[in-house]
C-alpha cells in the first residue's frame, strides 16, 4: 500500500512537469476534437497519431496518447447528444436519450452529466487499477473463450431491455445486425463470406460506418424531409447545468455504470464495447419509470457514458499486471513505447517505474484536465445548435464522410455509411428501433469466434461451458434474465408490461 | 512558354536516354511505402526505420502509409494497381508468400504483379508452452502430442499468418495433429497461452522472451537455423528434435511489376547499404531481428523458394483460406 503510494508520488513528480503537463493538455484537446469527429473513435484516433509520437520521448508519447484516448472517450458523447451522431461505437447508446434531451432543450444537462459521469468513472477506474490490479489481472486471465461466449450471450439477452418497441421488431433488427456481422473472412477457416468480390468487404463491416449511417445520416435525412422544422429549444444559460433532481437521478447510474464498465473492461479483448449497452439495459430494467427511456431519461446518458469510460480504464489492468497489451487500444500504446526500444513484459513496471507510474498519474491529471476543458465548453457546444439547419447539416454530412474515410482510408466505408443512412431512414419511418442493429453487429463476430474457439479447445464438446465456473455463473444469470423477461409474455393476466403500454417513439 | 518547351525537351531527352538517366533523377519526389499491416506492428516499425534511413542518401522523404485489412490483401492490391514508377512501394512479409498458396483467389499474384526490390530482415519465432504443461523440451512436447493426437491446441494471431503456418509446418514435420485455435491479433493469442487456455504457440521472440524469463510461459525452442541472439540459451527447434524445421518472419520491399530496372537497382543498393551497416545489425539484433542483404536476382530466387516451401506446407496441412 505504502509502496503504491510512493510509486504514485513518483508518477506525479513525472506527470506534473510542465512539459509533460502541456502534452497531457494537448493530448486531451486533440482527443476531444477527434472524438467529436464522427466515426473516428479512440482506437482510430490514437492509431493515426501513433506515427507522430515516434520522435518524442517514450513518457511524453504515452502521456500524449493516453490523453487522446481519454479525450476521445469524452468527445464521442458530445456529437451523440447534440446531433444524434455517435462519434464512436461506445456512444451509440448515448444517442438515444441524449438526443431526446437535446430536442427538449436539455442538451446542456446531458452534456454536463456525460462529462461528470465520465470524470467520476475515469477517476474511480484509475483508483481501482492502482489498488486492485494484481488481483484482478488473475481474474482476467481466467477469462478464456468459453467465458467470453457466456458473457456475449448475456449481452444478447440485454437486447430484451434495450428498446421500447415491439419484441418482433427488436428481434428483426437484432437479426439484421447479426447478419451484417457475418460478412467477411471467417477467422476460424479463413473462408471469405458474403464479400461479393469486394476486397474491402473481406474485412467485415465495421461498426463505425454503420452506426454513423444508421443514427447520424438517417437523422439528417429525416430532418430534411420534414415540412416544418421542429427546432430544438434554445436553452437559457441557467438551464445548461443539470438540476438537483437530475443530479440525484444520475448518482445511481453513474455508480453502477462505473462498476459494470470497470469489470467488463478488465476482460482481455474487445468486450469493453458492450459495456455501454449492458449499462443501458441495466438502468432501464431497474428503473421505476422505464417508459422515460428513449424519451430523454438522464439515466440513459449517465449510465452508459460512465460505463464506457470505466471500461477504458479497466482495459489497462491486464496491461499493468502483465506488461503486455490485451486489447487493441493498449496494443497501440505499447507499440508507442516499443519503438523506443523498451520491451513490454511483466518486468516493464519494475524496469521503467517513471514511465509506468508517470502514465498512471497522467490519467488522473488527464481526467481533471478533461473536466475543466469540457464543462465550460458545454455552453459553446450547445450554441452550435443555433446554427440554422441549412448550414449545419451539410457541414455535418461533410464531416461524416471525412471521418468515415479517414479511419481506414477506405471509400467503401463511406458507401457503407451512406447506404446505412438510407436504410436507417426507411427503418425509422416504419418505426423500427436501430440500437439492436448496432448491438447485433458488434456481438456477432465476437460471439462466433469465441464459441468456435471454445469448441476447438474442447474438440467439439459443449461440456466445456458447464465445466468452467465463471462460464456457468454467467450462463445461469443469463437464463435468469431471460426467464424474467419472458414472465410478462407468459402471464398475460398480470399487470401489463410497460412495453405494451408505451408505443414506439414517433420518428422525429 | 519557354519554360514549358525546356521541360518538354528535358522530358523527351529522358525518354531517349532511357532508364539510366531516369535512375539518376529517381527519386525526384517523395516515395510512398504502403504497409499492409496495422501501425505499431513489427512490419510498420521496420518500414519506418527504413524510410528514415533512406531519406538521407536520396534527399527525398519516404512516407509510410498503413493500409491494413483482409490479411494484407487490401494494401497489397493497392500497390499492385499503382503506377510502376518507383514512387509507390510495398512492404511485404512472408504473409505474402504464404498467401500465394493459401489464398489462391485474390486480385493479384505476387511474382506476376510485383518486382522484387530487396529483403530487409528476418526474426525468429519462439515456441512457448504454458508452464502447467509437463514438457520441458521440444522432444517431450512431440512425445506428448503423439501420445494424444488432437489433444493439444496451439494459438495463432489469425488464419494465414506466419505464426499459423509455423504451427502447421511443425505439425507436418512431426506428423501429428495439433488443433489450431486462431485469434483476432497477437495480443489475444498471447493472453490465451499465458492463461493456459491454449497450451502452446509460436510467437514473436521479442514479446515472448521477457514473458519466458518471468516464468509466465516456458520457451522450448527458437525457429531459426541458428540460435537467437535474444535467447542464446534456448535451442533451435531443429536441433532440439525436429530436424529441418525453420519458420521465421521476414520482411522485404516490392514494387509494381513494370517498375524500371534501374529504379529497382537503385533502391536495392540503397536498402542493402542500410541492412549491411554494423550499427543497424546491432540495433536489430537487440530486437531479435537479423538483417538480410541480397541483390535483385538473389531476392527473386529467395521469394520463389519461399513460395514453394509454403505451398508444400499448405498442401500437407490442408489449411485453406480460399472460397
């Protein structure tokens, strides 16, 4: 404990040097901007900046990159809330209630709560990382393909709680998402599926162009197709900050989101993406007024935003304890220091204490910088909405195309985005909810790979799922959730499920 | 107008004088090296190293462009379709020579659509097992695998990667089936082996050596023809019981097929000069890489031999990735 404290002091002595502090600030600023650029998420952001850090010293490089990483997690929520445009995969859920709040003139509180939630979750996450890393890393390592499969199955069950629409429509959309996720090279056999001779499709359809298209572009089309524009109300200055009630409503979601996000974040791999989906599902499930979700419930912003930031921090735990990356983002970070001849490994922390603890301390600093950077800017961001649609929307469209293209320099991605915009427009006209498509697309490839990895490991025996304690517990929980969600369908005589009492959200 | 005429004349002169003059002028503008792998990986890092070193003698910048995706095919296809003027180059690895037989249906053929420029270096892989496995040597591992066919699993970073084929080659030489468990990327595969989810793996020596030293995994052998400078106390797989085994990761540079011979010669001599330097060898050795230097003819022969070798392995193992 004392040792940790001393190491942290060393870390702060590094992180608070003016030069490092400046880079942390620059990183956060770039990150916030990158996060706002539609389509460019944290991973794309730091990958693009990686080459630029090769000329810097390793500590500066990692501080800069982690600033970008954090900043992008913050920035991603801004566009989701203001213009229903998910900056990255994790903010898809924020779009739903965040944008609904904007339409009610409550964009300020939504942005503020996203920033506060992110700050709290980020700080709790770093604390957890520092104190619990060795214990949790052991847990993380027990998470193999069978456990992953069980977790993702649970993720699928969350679908039931995700939308207010009819169950068949939700399932249809989830099925659509799952099918999109089937496109591309099959990781197990190497066969290419449904690529229709388009090489770019061999890599699969990314969540980014789909999410930007379904949510953002479709919104632009819908607005343009309306005769009389329903302008979002311009909020007065006093309305920029969340009210006391709203803050109170957000405490629970932020705490639960932080915990859930952190735990999911620890798991090696890309599971962190689903943390915001699961958080949203939980909040909706335990809420006393679930019908408010989808119509501007602040809990629907606070929970997922906290979850994705906590998950971002949790992802560093295996890296910290083992010294090797276990997720794509940490892999890029490690690459940034490998270029300087520093070999990653379990000895990394012992051999490079300044580097390591400087990095941890800079995460604390980064969180504070971001809060300072973001809260005062809420007013500025909100006033963006005063720009007339005729000018704002063409700009947004241009940024969408730019952002989508720059992630992997692929024109095919831009076409996918535009096509998904059209699909999203039609589906919304017919009253389908789009979030299940995003969840299905995210889950399908991961679920398939881990299921087949498990079966390869067990030579085809499904017993592998019940031989492993963590997997059994999660499958059990999943089954329980399924039963609970089936209850209203089985016992119709009971009090009506809220789902049948609330209609679909009118497409705005 | 006058200037235009001069330029035209100069252009015409160039054409008449042919490749010799062209080579002296090359490169007259920045050169793009397309890396069909993600930023931060070994291919990217060595490409940047090379790009930086080429800048000095040629007085032009060599820009690295990462175009990852579909197991290197997206970026490679881009170069295949680029003008053959020496201003777009491809950074290749033996993923490309493996793909020749593993993925027959792809939009390009390596030796038809590309001209060899120069090899860069090769790195050994390290055969590691989880410490819970009782085997302390390659011989014991082979014995264990033979005692329970299909009972062992090996991890790789994905189908068709050199790590995957290193495993397939191992299987084909010892004649026992070991189940391949592909992952999405090296880091996930590594986590699986460290946690004992999957028993063994062939992995990059630089990342695995520190983990072996810390006891997280047990190193059984390196995959080169001689021991690695990084792990001098670990025998090669060949000397430890599987004679003839060799599976490294090597990198090289290619250009679109019709690139003028003089440009290829010029690039080859500049790159060979860099890979031949003692300080470069020292730096790379510390990272587990050994420089390779060949002239154009030697490199072409090397490529053909490598393609033939992997064709054989792919045939024996039945590994396939076509449609």
